[in-house]
C-alpha cells in the first residue's frame, strides 16, 4: 500500500510539473517573446538560462511557450485518438462479423502507412496550422490502441460471467457499461498517456519538416529547424536546450504512463 | 412447471460425442440428482440445461417452449467454477446486486459475512466465492436451479449449511433443483430421484 501511495504521489507531482509548464506558456505575456536586438546572441547565463537568439529573443521563454503549445496539441490529439480507439475497438469487438472485418481492414490500412507520411498529407489537406496538426495526429494514432481494445473486447466477451450477466437479464448496454468498459478503463488511460509523447514528437517532427505549424508560432519544431541554420555558426545552445526540454517532457509522460499502469491495474499486477 | 432435456447429444468441436440421446427432466418442487464420474460431461449438460450451450442434437424445453433468449432466465446455473462466474473487477456487493436486491437474512444464512461485500473476488477463497454465486440465484425470479458441484470446495459443515439453505429455499418457493455431483451418497441423501450419466450414454 505504501508503494502505491508513493506511485500516486509521483504521478501527481509529474502531472503538476507538466501543468505548470503548460500554464506558464499559455498565460505568458507576448512581450516576453518579442525580438529585442539589444540582447541578441547572448550565451546561456543566469539571466537568460537558455540564452537568446540572433533576434534577441529569450530562448527559455520561447521554449516554454513551444512546450505549452505541444502539450495542448498533444492533449487534444491523444484524447481524440484514444476515444476513437475505444469506440472503434469496442464496435469491432461487439458488432456482427462483417463490421469487425471492415474495421480490422481500416486499422490495418491506417497502420500500414507511415505516420509521418499520413500526417503530412492530412496537414496539407486541412491546411497548415494547429488544426491540421491536431487532426493529423488524432487520425494516425488511434490504430494500435484500437487493435488492443478490440482483442480485449473479443476475449472478455467470452468470459463466463458476461454470459451469466445475460442470463440474469442484463442488456448489452448494461454489460458494456458495467463489465466491458471498466475492464477497458486502465488500458484506455494508459494508452491515452502513452499516446501523448508520440503526439508531441510527431507534432515537432512535421513542424520541423515545414509541414506543420506556421513559422510565426514558437513551436519546438520551428525553434529546432530555425536553430539548425545557426548550429554551424557555433550557436549550439539554440537547439540544445529546446531539444532537451522536448525530450524531458516526453520522458515525463512515459514516467506517468508506466506509473499509472501499476496503480490502475492492481488486478493484472497481482497476477 | 417442467424443464426437460429431450434426446440431448453433445460434442465439442474436434471431440467425440460426450453423450448421446439423453432424456432428463425436472418438475417444480422436485430435487433431481445428476450423478457421474468426473469428465463424463456433467458440467456440459448443466450448461445445456441452463441455455449456455446449444445441444448438438435434441432440445431443452421449459413447459414445452424454448428457453427465453432475453430477460431473466428462469433456469439458473450455479457454475462449478465460481471464480469464472464473477467479474474479478467488481466488488462483491455489486456482484449480488446484479441479480437483484440483497436479502441480508439469506446471505447470512448462507455464511456470507457482511464485510466480504466490500471486497474484490481475489480477496476471497473459492468456497467463499461459491456462496455468492449460490446467493445470487436464490431470488423470486428463479424457477429452476442447476447446481453444478457447488460443494466440492467446501468443508463438510459448510456443505451441509449451504445445502440446507438451498433445499429450504427450493421447498418454500416450489423451485425445481438439479443437484449435479460426482458424490453418489450426497445425491442419495438430498434427491427425490437420481439420473446417472453412464458409460452407455457416451459416444
Ligand atoms: N470447451 C471445451 N472444448 C472441448 N472439450 C471440452 C470443453 N469443455 C469440456 N471439455 C471436455 O468434455 C469432457 C466433459 O467435461 P465436463 O462437462 O466438464 O465434465 P464433468 O463436469 O462431468 O467433469 C471432458 O473430457 C472435458 O475435457
Ligand atoms: Mg464438472
């Protein structure tokens, strides 16, 4: 029990860190992000821990802003794709066989195309910007969770206690709500949290490649791709700190995901 | 009311016939024993009688009609394996509530302690769980009970206690009971008549 409380505490602490970064970024005064040529090209120091760039922009502020954008995009995209995954997975597992076949085919199809290619195509089709990236990430990332949910549903449907519930006169809706969805809940939450880092990295990747967010947005992908040009000029800090921050956020999410797994699924943990 | 299995034959995919042409019936208020060695198909026949499995040949009739597909099945099975009959993620109170309101006198008589109600199935022994799957079917909607080896996990005293509760219940409510067991002596003690599933029934 003590270990459990520790885990929960660690999860809450990590979520708090992420929330603070997101809030600071969202509430940030736009002035902080403005160019100020008086202070351009400052190396990391106490006042500017991440340094400033060739236009005199505070890199720490830009990084926090960029991370908060990534977190918001990641949150929306993961929720949408996790909900899609559960709906599609549950439908595939409970509907007649032909529905299952079609959905299985759809899952395989989307899975078969490399995420980045599909993301770029969708971003193109919907138009660049936050909306395109969100839609792109949501429609590409639901497949693996959907497949997992489907196989779980197919398995649990054959459990004796489900058949027994029917003999007790319970409707399919009742069984879905009281037996199947609670069984899927841990999977859903873990899947959701683990989708997050994927979503964030893909957002950064398409943006870096120039297909994602427009250049005026201080997204991590933009910061990194701009900084690339100055790397050879010795401005290592422009890319290093934002890059490391991105990796740190991703690791924080992985950390939450694996801890939630241990807390939420004591049933599987016991077996 | 009358529950009958007529000309029942059954085989699983890829197996021989477990039994062929079985006729078994039970009337309201009657206690019928179903006795056979283990592996002879008692649990399978129990599932068929309660509508969990479809017989390969023959049919199960309740007052001459097929068992209902929807709603509360008047023929309830207490399965041999309680741990498979209960959702491991549900608290025991919710397990009971799924069948209807809880009769606290009844669960007490059957030996369920009240603080078990807040536990999960993994926190109870097989015998303790079995009392829940018994209690669950003892309600006014049940007209026939198929009790599949319900006492094998219990010590002799608890066995007697639970059979007493069940027999009192079926007598009071005029319920038909099929007591499935490999224990001939138990069957002889509690049943009005006994149906033996023999080697000759096997395919
Ligand atoms: N799902 C199944 N598929 C194939 N064979 C099965 C299945 N369930 C049970 N059997 C076999 O059917 C036979 C009868 O099983 P069962 O009805 O459980 O017998 P009993 O309850 O009398 O011990 C056994 O030999 C068992 O191995
Ligand atoms: Mg058996």
